[in-house]
């Protein structure tokens, strides 16, 4: 009974993340890739995404802590974030990366700073929700099923 | 080097993923596996060329333009075609610019898409490969 409840909670969480734009259909496609042959696929991808994103943010922070910020050094890092977040299916974070690019094209340094902070904020919210998702997944799997969406 | 011949008509398709981001690598490998396609992975354009040069036969190459040395990817695409590689080459880009698309196409890519690579796109490419298009 407990695992049924966790499945419902997980489904509700994913639904709300989809509704609120934290996730999109790309993520639901990832969920469809998880099966008996790759039971931990979603968890593995999320863990990789969070690990790599954390590393990129450390590099961004190093650049941003310089006396004079050289945004040319931030560009490839945001580029990387955009690539991975849209591949995972995180549209809000992707949009923040696009906004950064727009500010860069307009040579708007203040805009770039705001955009970098927005990317961080969106990522932090997403990461917290992912942690909840993975905790629910683990509780479901402890109950004997490996389907992330209650199937 | 002719990589378009198959040992038998029902051979398992094989892809070479050229991408330095492990998240994107994992998702592409997983997606292609679900579609019945085996994958090799190269972390950069140079590795990709080495893999092909050493004799790997692939049906599809998915080339990410946005790796640290971007021009290498275009150059690698051109070189692979010059080597006689006839595999489908799908270029993927992170931010759309007309220039990025044209660079890839002129270098010999068959198609260019914006990330993320959708399953529907991969399915249509696989169908083209299977139909010899």
C-alpha cells in the first residue's frame, strides 16, 4: 500500500513539474526509456545532470568572482548548460540560458548577470524537485517495482 | 572506405555519437538502444575520426557542433566525407543560427537539428537508413 502511495506522489510530482514548466515532453520520453534492461536510467541521468551542472556552476562562479567579468568565458559554460538542460527536458532552465544569450548578443552586462542568476535559481528549484523525485523512486523500488510513472 | 555495405540486410544499425557532454551521451545512447541501434561514443571530433579511420562501420553519426573546439566538428564532418564515409550525418546545435546550420550542411551533414534530438527525428532517420534513402 505504501508503494502505491509513493507511486501516486511521484506521478503527481511529475505532473505538477510538467504543468509548471519545470519539465517537458523530453523528460517524459526519458521515463519511457526506463525498463527492465535499464531500471535505473532516469536516476542515472538525473544524477549525471546534477553532478555536471554543479561542476559547471563552480566554473561560472570562478569567472564571476573575477574583478572584471569576462563573459566570453561564461559563454561556453552557459552553452553547455543549455545543451544538457534541454536534453533532460528542463524548459525553464533552458529559457534562462536563452535569455543569457540574448543579453550577450545585446552586449547587456547587467542583463547577463541577471540571466546567470536566473539560470542558477531555476536549476536550484529543479534540483530540489529532482531530489524529491529520486527519493520517491527509491521508496517505490524498495517496494518491488521499477516503473517511475506508476505503470 | 565504403561503410555502406552490410553483412546482411537485417544487421543491427550502429551509430557513432560525437558529444563531450555525458548527460547528452547517456540520453542519446539510451534512446538509440530503445530504437534497436547500437552506439559508439566519441568525446570529440578527433576521437570520432580515429574510430572511423580504425575501421568502425556505422550507419549514423550524430555530431554535436557545440564542443570546445567548434571548428573541429565542421572540419571532421568534411574529412569524414572525404574519407568516403557515407553514413547519415546528423548535426546537432545548441543555439540556432543560420550560419551554424549552413556550415554543417556544406561540410556534408545530411540534416541539422536543434537540441534536444527528438525520438521522432531519430525514428525518421532510422527509417531512411533502412530504406536506403
